[in-house]
């Protein structure tokens, strides 16, 4: 067999090659078409800034997809990732082109309530210092509140699940505070706490504390009693039973509580920042609404959505790392 035949056989044995090139070609074509639409279709309402910049960005994305497809031809790992995201790589330019048509090109959606995509890009280019400062302050506030709520919720959940005496006193607290939204306590917190920062941290911590407490308690309570009996037979003390048996078994439930608490903390964060802080994503949203700067508002909402998605993805990575021992084993 010649070297050419061997090379042809090696390419034909890659099952991902045809689908990779097909998806890549469609995605590149879609992004180039959107770039041409943005560049050459005249705007209906006004000459929006960053129109050509948005078109250049679409061309850059198309170029990047093409380069990744070339790399994926020789790398199965890259090809797998591209094929997994292939549908979104095609859908995103279609959505972007529809958004551009309805706003900037045809003017079917009224201005300024609906801003075109190049208006958001202009906000990121021109107002990035204020957005970055707001994002930093929100990250500090959210991190402080979530860390406090997760730590106290974890301790409370373990205590309730392990000790019936502690559960006797904490169950009524959970029943009373659990159904109450954290934002409903906003006026009381601003009166009790000395600063708006401390009040906001408390509200975010409270929004995180309840789901973490309940799910940790459920995880500790659901541990099979046979594991405790085996550990006691081998001479385990109470500390070993808590830290080496109960807590590891409850970790899957703890992460479910963290996921729920993180979502609740984001909604509480935005409301809390609208009521007294001088910087943050919530403050930025209120400022943009006051000045009818809806492009700024949408830009901030997009940043907040991406930040929340990133934090959830990071939490998934942490969970997979800590619970690697569960792979191939029975899950509680």
C-alpha cells in the first residue's frame, strides 16, 4: 500500500470529518451573511455607531470558526467540541441577523426601547470603565453574601440532619423564614444594619442560606444507617462519623442547594443594589433606566447573564472535581 493510500484511509476513518466540515461551512456562511447584511443594508432610523465594527466582529467570528475546523480535522477533541456547539454556531448568527433586521434595518421595533446589537457594542466600547467598576463591586458583594450564606447554611444543615435537638429549635425558623423572599425584608434590613453594604450582604446570604440548609439537612438525613453501623464497628468516633461519613454523603445535595442559592442570590443582588449602593450592576440598571439609556440596560443585563452562567459552570467544575469518587459508584 502506498503512502497516499494510507493517508486516504486515515482521513476516511475519521467519522467526525464530514459533519465537522458541513457544520463549519454552514456556520461560516451564516456569519459572513450577517456581516454583509450589517455592512450593506442601510439603516432605517439613524446611523448607528459601531455598525461597521459589528460587521468586522462577525467576520472575525467566521474566521475563527474556519480556523477551528481546520484544527479539528486533525484533532478529535477539537472536532468533538465544535460538533457539540455546531447548532449554536449556526443559530446565533440567525438570531443576530433577525435582531438587526427588526431594529436597525427595518425599524419595526420602536426606538429607544429596543436597541440594535451595534448599540450594545458601542456601550461596551465607550462605557466599559463604568461597567467594569459595577461588575467588580457586584462580584465583591455577591461573593461576600454567597460565602456567608453557604457557610452558615452548610453548618446549620449538618447540625439539623445530625442532631434532633438542634433540629427541634431550627425547624420553626426554617418554616418561618424559608417562604419569605429576601427582598421583602429590604426595608427592615436597611433600618437595622448600619450601612447599605452590610444590609445587602445579609439579604444575599439569607437567599443562599435557606436552600443550602434544607438540601444539606436532607443529604445528611438520607445517609444509610448501615454505613454508620459499619464505621462504629470499626471503632469510629462521632467526629469521624460526621466528617468522614455524613458530610461526604451529603455533598451531592449540598451542591444542589448551592445551585439554587446562587440563582436566588443574583435576583436579590440586583434588587439590593438598587436601594442605596453607589456602584454595581443593579445600580447601573437603575441609572440606565432613569436616563432612558436602554442600550446600556441591555448591555448590563447581558453581562449579568454571562456572569451567572460562568459562575454556574465553575460550580459544576468544582462539583465534578470534589465528587470524582462517585464515578462508577452508587450515588446517594
